[in-house]
């Protein structure tokens, strides 16, 4: 079986677009049952190497990690262990979210990353009932993308300090979600405020207690932002 998860004879430099296009064409022509996963993996690897190419240390670490993972995926492919492949790629995406926060990637590469997450979520849904991706990290990544698309990346800004402080190994969900809520309030990201309020029911009681308000649980984010505009 061809090792299609592995980029053959790949040099230590970003893969050129024609090489990726040729590899994807091979995968599509073979039309195996994991075709969509393999096509995604090639494009995702390229995008990760592209955003890290200005940091030699990060780039080399990611390059070797990607090659190691690709070898592992190919071994799983031989035994048709596709759910394991999905799990490994998902875990790597989770790791990449933390790297993105630490490296402060710009809105261009952040948009590409979020597009890849959307594509990957569709692939997961088509192949499994499990989620695999860390839902909090994905939410953080989407909000990071929204904020940096609206604001310049300045290292001492509060939103940058927040994202750089995320440590999945030393993580208090309630504290971080509350901090995240104040960020979306400050930067007027009402769509994601609605998502936070829907999934973390302790936020409205917290806001009511903190600001002596009586916000109903069904209140939309846009209205809450207006209510709190003089407090944030």
C-alpha cells in the first residue's frame, strides 16, 4: 500500500504548492475510503508549516512532529484504523491551537486555521459520533480569530495576554470561561457571547451578581453588551 499520509522525500522547507496539488490528485484518483482525511491532512500540514516558517525553532519542531505523525497515520491506514487516525489528527489540532496563541499568528493565517477546523469538524461528523476536538480550545481559537481580525496584535493587550496564558495542563475551566466572557464583552463579539451563554449556564448568574443586574437567561448577547458597556 502506498504511504499516502507521508510526503515522499520532503526537504526541510515548506512544501511547494504544485507538490501538494500532485499528492492530493493521487489521493483523489485512488478514491479510498479515507480519501477526505488524507486530502485534509496534506492541506493542513502545508498551512501549519506556512504560518511557522518565520520561526526556525517552531518550524523545525513542527516539521519533525508532522513527519512522525504522518508515519503513524500510515501504519494505522494499513489496518484501516480510521477512527484512530481521526483521533490523532484531532489531538494535533488541539496542540496547534496552543501554538497559535503563543506565536500570535496574524488574521490571515488564523482565518486559514479556522477554515481547516470547520473542514475537519465536517469530516469527524461524517465518520464518527465522537467529537475528538477539545470544544473549549476550538471556541478560544474562533474567538481569537474574530478579535485579531478586528484588532492589531499588540503584545501587551489584554486579549493577547489571555490567549498566551492558556495552559491545558494547568486549566481551570470556570475561571477561563469567565475571563473569555469579559473579552467578548469588551470587543463586542456578540455571536460568541451567545454561544458562551448557551453552553456555560453559570455566566449569567455570575454577571447578575457582579453587576447587581437581573439578566434573564434567554437575553441575547447584543443586549447584554449594551447593558454592560459602561462596566467593561
